[in-house]
C-alpha cells in the first residue's frame, strides 16, 4: 500500500501563499483521502500490489476494469500532490539556477515569460486541475490538465505543478485564483524542480 508522506515543512511555513488551516486540510484531509482511496482500490487485486505508483498510472492495460477509474483518479491525486507539496518550500522567493535555469531561458526567453505562461495555463484550466511545467521530449513546456490527470508518459515528465483545485486556495483567496497563483511563485522550491528536470533528462 501507498502511505501518506509527511509534509517537508511546518503547516505555517508557506504563509506568503497559503495559511496553516488550508495546508492542514489540503494535506491531512484531501491528500490523505487520495491515499486511502487508492489503497482501497488496489486492495482486492493482488497483481497490483507490487506495481509502483508510476506503473499504476502509466500501464492502464494492467489494471482490472473496475479499478481503472479509481486508480487513475486517486493514484493521480497521490502522485500530483506529492510533486506539488515537494515543489514548495519555506517562504523565500528564489530563482532557478543551473541546467533548469538555462532551460527556462532557452524555451521561454526569461523567468518572467515562463511565470506569465504558467499563470495563463493555470488560470484557464476550467474547473479543477493543475497548471504544469513539464519536460516534453527535452523541451520545457507549460500545459494544464483537468482533475488529477498526470503529465507522465513517454513524452511528458512533470517538473512543477500549481494545484488550482478550489481546496488549494478558497479559504484564503475565495474566488481569486489569480492572486493565489501570483503568490505561489514566492514559494517555488527550484532545487526540487531542478531534481525533477535531471530525472526527466536521465529517464
Ligand atoms: Mn490539491
């Protein structure tokens, strides 16, 4: 079974983007529920127990029919929240360095242009979902995906998500999704994004 990873920081560590109450609900309730429901969905199917989370999400042919939808939705919820929570850090605006910094300049022109495109993608996601910075065959790209779909395939690898489900921002920002996205950039953990990029280029 998959377990709930602890947050890599305190509940009050990200106050420039979110408050402790939102973070507590987001992690201890929403994220935990995806973990519980994924485990419940795979429990009756012995053949799924040795598959990694990535395999469960990228090899749908191996999933029995009745488990396909719950594995996709809840497995995606587990995976996406893992990438999201790890991609933030204690309040401190930093900028991407090294290879990821160069790749952002190469593919977007500047960090500002990247942030504009990422904001646009996250804002225009109708309903629940995420804005994503992804590696697309060696090129960085910004996309959005609905619900808990994962950008994980032969051609896509996730680098940085911004969760735009209302549970991520509604307590503090109400309907102002744009304000939440703007503040999100203040807590991006670029070291983690850089690690994700290295993984994407290696695999
Ligand atoms: Mn969420």
